[in-house]
């Protein structure tokens, strides 16, 4: 039997989906209890408990990537900076090229030891996604509505809350400054705006949106020392753009992560115009970095050291625990019911499993869904 083909079969796929769904709902339930009974009395204790509950849920993603699909992640970063990864809190600026970027954000955090304390600025609708979205909400991610008057207040309040974090727990704050995932249509519209405003033309990215970035770095200065400029490049799979479903089907992805570690103190946070110009230059550099990958298939020609993390297996142990907790009793009772049940009961069980598989795939698709943000509004 070909193991690669076996991973795509209905049975292993439905078992993975069922285990993630049930374990996710259990974790969400404990997160809800913590929110109701702990947070009103001690925010630090709440954050501490949520840190470990979030890790337990999020680690399913890097576990599928590393141990199920065999996905490889290679880091390009200066040797002296590599030694600091995982030893400091950080502010991360990522490109948004792929619909699997959200998963690789979690994979990077897991390898850096920042998974439980990862925070991301994301669109407001994502908090309604069952399991992951609910966990992001309990985990105090920053949800914006892309209306600046509202988002300004949200960013100020949420950043103050994030920075009030237990000092012994590591965390990261991440933002996709392009504001939306790259598509050909959005790129053309973005470069149209760049030409109209006399701004540099980028090859592989949308124009960064500076308001949220400027506000965040002004709040972070003096509290987080370094910003990580992270450029993610992922090889196509048989000519197709990589997706999370590839990893779920056991198909390995090859990701290259280029990281520049920049002191936040050098950012001109007291001058909004200069800070915006800094961000634009950052994306010009990011564009040139990605162009090297685009032309050669790697970042090797940039002359930066190549590193790989030794997998720590904590995500694997966590996944094995949840597989045992969810599958062993469930399989026993489903087999018992299926064996003794009527044809209608048996058919209902099969339909339930099919529904679970479809539901998980829809949830993943929703977390990676395209938005119309960055496109011109249609005239009614």
C-alpha cells in the first residue's frame, strides 16, 4: 500500500477531521469557562490559562504540516539573529502571498516557541469561524473592520491589553501590512494607485497600508525590542498554488522563510510620514528579496545563512494525546451503535462523518477566503 495515497483516503481524512473538530470544541469550551469565571477576577491568570489552551489547539496545524505531510521549512537569517529566535518577544511583519499564510504563521510560531502567545491583526469576520476563530477571539487577537475610526480605537485598546502580558510567557504580535491576500486583480489595482501617487512599483506585493503599522509600532516602542520582517515563499505543487488541503492530504510543501531582525528603536515613530516611508522601503526590500526566489527558486543568492530548526515533537505529542482522547471512546461507541443499529442508524452515522469532513474543509477554506478588500467598489 502506498502511504502517500493512503493519507488521501476517506478513513484517515475523516478521523483527522473528527479528532480536530471534537478536540477543538472541548478546548473552546474550556476557553469559554476561563473567560467567564477567571478573566473578571484575574486577567493575568486568564492569559496564562488561555496560553496553554491555545497552544493545545494551534499545535494541530504544525503537527499536520511536520508529521503528517512532511512539510519542510527552511529559514534564511543571519547567524547572530538566528541565535535570538525564540528568546525574545517580537513584532512580525509578513507578506500575504498565499492562502496558507495563516497556517505558516502558526508553524513559524511553533518552531520559535511562540505558539501559545501568538497574536495577529486580522479581519473581523474571521472570529466567527468555528473552533479556530473562537480560539483567536478568546486568545485576544486583534480584529479590525477596515474602517479607520473604529479600527484606531480597537488597535489602541487591544495593543494595550496584549502588552499587559505575564512576563514569563513569550508572545508575538503579527500584521499583514498589505491588508489582504495577493491576487492578480488586487495587484493591478494596487499598482494603479501607486502610479497615480508616484509611489514605487512593486513586482510581487501590494502596497502596504501604513496607518495600522504606524500606530502599532508607536505603542510597541520601548516594550518590544525587535521587529521581524518575514518573507514567506512556498513552492507550487504540480503547478498549483499551495494550500492547507495539500498538507491535510499528506502532500509536503517546501517553504522558505527569509527573516530580517530590525531594532524597533530605529523606526521614526514620532513622525507619521517618515514611518510610512520606512514601511514602503521595507516592502521595496521585501519585494527584491522575493524576486530572488521568484527567479531562482530559493533565497540562496542573497548570501544569508540557511537554518533549519530541530523539530521539538511537542506538537506531535499533543496531537497523539487528542487523537487518543477523541478517537478511542468514539470509535468504540460508533462501532457498537453501527453494529447493532438499523440501516437508518448506520446511514445516519456515515452521513455524520461526511458532514464533519465537509465542515472542516469549509472552515479551512473560510480562514483562507479571498475578500474584496483592495478592489474598487462596484457601482450599483
